[in-house]
């Protein structure tokens, strides 16, 4: 009798534990540990905060009215960075710097943010650090974002000074700010400075590696003062491969651009007229100058 009683007690306890697990409260969303202030602004002041931004950006649905604001300089040296896949909000740097960001990956897009979609990034500096792509695939690489796709994006008062390397034969679309823009995507750059060092195979640009067809890239009061070295082809101080509409106003190309074949490179951009069929390529320079002081218009 005692044996049967013990068995029944064991069964009853097992049932209670099962019911408890079924009706236990679900874990709270990741955002619960990092929420907005009373004005709806998410503040970032430490490496941990920046990692929380990356973890929450996609999971919590970053709509276009979300604001992320840096409140201090952040040193990411020695911290593994896993970029958020997409960002649609406002990233306000408040004049602060993100330093020591280091990414190395094989056969995947690499950047601080995977893709911008209708986003604004402004008043931030990316100082030191490096991004290195390995493997045989062709994936975009950029400091701010690997790609800008979808709705219009704005980059304003941003400074980048990182080393970007994509040495494999198939690699391409390496940009000092954005790796590549999507088909029909419009991106504007204002008051920006790129001092990045880029090494790769093709489509290397001081600001954008390659622009998408039927899209526009507008630059105003921007400067490229970095270097592009060892490009096999398609290199430019602002755009590595221009395939849409680009307008540069009061811009300076002061850095060095080296390519194996000079006809595929330029102080400001290489125009991809051969590949782009059906969509016009428009490239206009207004009061722009190169390192030798020569004026560029037209």
C-alpha cells in the first residue's frame, strides 16, 4: 500500500511541474532591458548599450520614428560586433565617436549596420578599427552600412576613418560609408568626410562602393581624403561604380585612387555605362575640385 501511495505522489508532483512549466510567464522581450526615455529616445553611452541596440534593432521593430542617441564616445576595441540586419530610424551621434570597431567575416556583408531603409545617420565619427572580408563571394562592405535599400536615406555630418579590406577575386562593392545602394534607392550625403583606406578587387569608393540603377546619390560639401589601393578595376574617390544618377556639389577629392586599369577609375567615380542598359547614367559635378586643385564641373 505504501509503495502505491509513493508512486501516486510522484505522478502528482510530475503533473504539477508540467502544468507549472506550461503556464509560466513567457520571457519578456529583449527591449525590456533597454527602453526609451520619456521622450521616446534610446540613449547609448557604453559598449553594452551599443550591443543592446544591435540586439534590439531588428527584434523590436525599429520604425522610422525611433531615435537612438549617443551620449558619449564609445570604444569597441576587443568587443565582438554583430550588426543589426536592418535599421529604419534616426541614429544621432551628437558629435561622439565610435572607436575600435573591428569586423572580420567570410562570405557575408560586413558593416556597423547591415542595411539602412529610410534611415538617417548623422553627427557621428567612426574612428580607427577595421573591416575585413574573406572568402570567395561578392558581398558589400561599408563602415556605416553594407547596403542602403528601400526608402530614401540621409547621411549627414559623418566622419569615417577605418581600414576596409576585401581582397578576394569575386569581392566587390566596398565603400567608406556604404557598400552598395539598391535599385531605385536615393541616398544623400551632406557635410561628410571619408578618410578611409580601402583595398579590394573592384567597385571601391571613398563613400559608396556601387550605386544601384535608377537610384540617386547626392553629395553636398563632402570630402574624400583617404586612399584606394590595389583595385583591379572600378574605383573612385566618391563612388567606385556609378550606375544611376549622381550629383556632387562643392565636393573635394583629395585622396589617392589607384587601379590596375586607369580607364576604370576616376578621382570622383567610375561610370558603369557598359552594364547599365535601359536606365540613364547621369553624373554631374558642380564646383568640385580634385587633389591637384583642378576644378570639375559638368
